[in-house]
């Protein structure tokens, strides 16, 4: 049997054959059964897993854009404030904001949240067509995406439906973009051509997700070096031709990301799992056709199918040793790429075999039907600990308002609108009756009241401290960054820390926590709803700007996160503020009570005696304050004295009415007013401006290419 490449392949038309269209429609209809469409158009708040938090991310972006603050602006709702989209991926949320212009926000959110699920089959098919795989291989790639979506080995590693329902929306969307971007770029490398399509797909990659971007970069690097087709110089020219404009276009985000990397947080650890045991059995059954695909590619010098070999080949070693290279390479995040690469190779091999038989379209239809029946059978008998995915989807998309314990949220959380201070919550599994154990992370979205906890842990230095405090108040704690040493339940320490973080209200569910709050003189029970209680901390007034009683002490260190956590661990030191300064600090405030080295500071924390005395002679007070999303204003009579602003320090913050902003323990902002009116505002750094300039250069470059191509076409010269 001849397995050589089909003759008409390079010049085939881009039309979609009717048989392909019908099978693709059948795959999407199958997905529609498991993701009930009527619920997607119901105006209720999406819940489930981490999803409640993503409502705030999209809502904050909408507000920032409407008020002219841009994409990478400040979000005060979580973690004592954090830089929104400075370290996270904006594309899915931009789509939500765009769709929100014609649909209710909740409907727009739901549609975008499932878009990655519905996009995977057509994206797999389109990638196969772009790569010029012989028919029916592209269609079999689409069919193979169904078991990828329904795989039950995991619920949060990425790509599959369960992960998307758990909140990995960006990963789901990014995977489809990765397939298209990788295929388009490889096609350019084979043809020695330049296509704007590739530029825009490559630019969309980093805006969608980190791991899909990483996989695409590694796959294209492997294809550049090891493809059996084309020349290295031609492939390099095509890759650089598309990659450079894409890199420039995304410089507005990438340059500040690199420059301000120290203010993000490493999060995640390797999981103790076996790759070989978690891969479904059909993956091993697909190894023979996958090997056949590799043989065919080298035999006939066809590099396109090897794109999926490189996907597995680069992900596999990183799965085992990547975490040793960098904590960003968490093994389970690489699992989907290993899995998809093998399944894709097997599908192509099966397509090569089927293409030589009679009635290949009927055979593909039969294979598709068999796959759908297999998935349906498994969904009818899911693992004991996991229900059918349709049940999960119905739970998520019925919405918060339909949850059995919604009255608790309505009666305890919603009335806190416009109240002072922040909200903290007991992370209780019982919160799942409201849609998620992390349901209160959507409070800033719904009523504008900031909370101590949040999502997007990597994006916020404040997550280091918030999760530590959560371990003091709850029986359970969300997975905390590896840098943190969690505490145990201690309402006395927790109360002191919650006051420090300007927490005014706490929602409790755990019986031990409720009992401790009711026994404490510092807490006042406001109301009960079901088994939940809302308490108010009476020891402070909820203001964000305060004057420390003791003068700050400077600490020279380049490990401010470690030093800040150590300060938090030593509860006796909480009344002594420390300024964390690096060796390059141009000037120090005159009011410092000394400057310590890091070792001196750590030794001092062990002392039971605080190093300074309260400044009882100094007068003045903060008269009023105004807290806005991107600026903080206050009036004070204590000119020259240190003023602590209980919001997370970040280099974009600027100040009027004071010389500069300092980082004070744990990682708040501190200023020494030079006048009675002081304003802190979120501005731009040199890296932000440099990124904007490079992005402008990228768009100018793309515009020049478009004009040049148009002139060539108008002149009648053939376009390359």
C-alpha cells in the first residue's frame, strides 16, 4: 500500500467539505448536551471552583477601561490591592468586556468561559488544515479532541472540561490559540512565507496563557532545528519574520512583566502523581499509529505531523525535571501537552491509514460515533468521587442566585456595601452550598467591598500575608505560596493581624471560629444566617491611612518577602514598623530610628522587647481619607510624621505632597507628608513607557508590511 503524500495537497482549496462540516457540527452538538446552552443565557453569576474570583477580574477590567485606566491598572478588591493583569492574561477578560457591550455581564462571562471548550474541535481541525495534513487527518484531530475534553484523570490541570469548570478559563482558550498559532507559524516556516495571521496569533498567545505560550515556543524551536522539510535558514527567516512583530506588539505587557518580576509570587508545587498511571488506556492503544505517523513524516520528509511529536517531546522532560529548573514548571500543567501530543499523532496515523481505504468519510463518521459512544458510556458511569460533567456544568451555570445557601450570601455579604474596611472569610467546605468554598472572592465584584483573600495568587505580593492570616482563622486554607509557613488556628494572633490589614468584618462558618469570636471582647456579632455568622472587629474604625505610634526602622535587604513574612510570624513585633530598602536607595527619611542589616533585623525579631518607644510627644492626626481604585487622598495635620497606607506597595504608585513612597512591613506603603493634602496615585514606570514605545514600533512595522503588500498587489506583481 502506497503511503506517499497526496498529489493535490499543496494547492487544495480552503473550502470546508460538507462531510467535514457535518461531523464537526455533530461534535459541537455533543458538547452542547454536556454544556446546557439555556443556562449560558441566564443572567446569573457563574460559580464553581475558582470561577467566582474570575468574575471580579473581568468586572475590574471593565471598570478600569470605562474610567480610562487601561488594562494593567490597580485592583483594590483583593490582597490589599494588586496590579491587575501585570502578571496575568488579559485576552479572555477583554473578550468578556467586549461581549458585555451587547449582552448582560453574566451572560458574556458564561459564553467566554466555555468558548475554549467549544473551540477545541474546530481549532484542532483548522490546525490540521493549516498544516496541510492529508485528509481525513484534520477531521480525526477534531474527533480526538473530544476524549481530550472529557478525560477524567484530573479536574484542574488544564484543557479538559473539568478544568475549565474549575476556573481554568484562560488555559482552555489559550490551548486552542496555541494550536492555531503553532500550525500557522510552522506553515510559514515550510513555505518561507510571511502571513499576518501568524503575527496576530503569536501575539495572542502570551495574552491568553503562560503554559500554552511556553509550549508553542518550545515546539517552534524544535521544529526550527529538527524539521525534515525546508532549510534551516528559510525556517529561521519565517519564524523571525512573524515572531519579532508579535513580540513587539506584546511589549506593552512583556517588558514591565520582566522589569517588575520581583513583585510577583511563585506559586505551585510538583504533584506526587504518576504520568503513566494517569494517562488513559486509549493513549497506549494509540502508540502504534503514533509511531507510524513519525515514520511516515521522516520517510516522506513531511515535517507538519512532527509538530505534535515536538509537543510531547518538549513537555515530557519538563514534566519530570522542569520544577528543578524553575518553580513555574509544575508537572501537572505540562500533562495536557504530553497527552494531546500523543493523541494527535495517533489521529494523524489513523488518518493516513483510513485515507487509503474506500469511503474514508464514512469510516471517519463511524470512528467519531464510536468515540462519542465511548465518552457517553464513561459519562454515564463516572468515577465514584466525580459526577457527570453535565451535572457540574448545570451547577456552575445555574448561578449563585440559584444555590441552596444563596440566602446566606444575600443576608451577610451583600449588606456590607459601602461599609468601611475589608472583609475576611472562613474558608469552609460548607461554602460550596453557595457555589464554591471561595464564593466570597466575588464580593468586590458584586458590592465593591474589598476582601483580604483573592485569586490570581502569582499576581499579588499580598497573597503571602493574606493566606498566612487565613491559616490563623480557618480550619482549612487555600493552597498557599511555598514561601509561606502556615500557622494554626489562633484567634488572638488572627485578630491582631486582621486589624493590621484593616479587616473590619469576618464571615465565619467553622464552629471553633464562631465560638472564639463570640467569646472575644474585640468582636461583635452582627447577624446570623443559617450556620454562618457575620462579625465586626471593634478595635479600629476601618481607615486605610494610619500613623504608627513607633518610628520606623530601616532594613537593608534584597529579600523583602522573606523579611516581611518573618515580621508577620513574630506577633510581638507587629507594633514596630520596618522600612525595607535596597542598597541603591537614593535617600532615607529623616525620621528613621536607625538602619539595620538583614541579619541584625532577623536577630532583633527574636527579642521580646521592641526596639523603639511610642512617640507620645508628636501631635497631629489624619482628618479624612478618600480611597479610589487608582488613587488615595488624605488630609493630615501630622506633617513630617510617617503615615502608613494599608495597601500593597508596588513601584507604579506615585505621591503628591510627600517626597516618595516607601515599603513598610509587611508590604504596605508609607509616606512622610510635606503638606496637609497628600495624594497617592497609580502611574507609569520607565518599563511601562518602554513597553508602550516598543508596541507602537510593532504596530508601525505591521502597518508598513500591510502597505508594502498592498502596493505589490496593486502593481500587479506576484506576491510571495
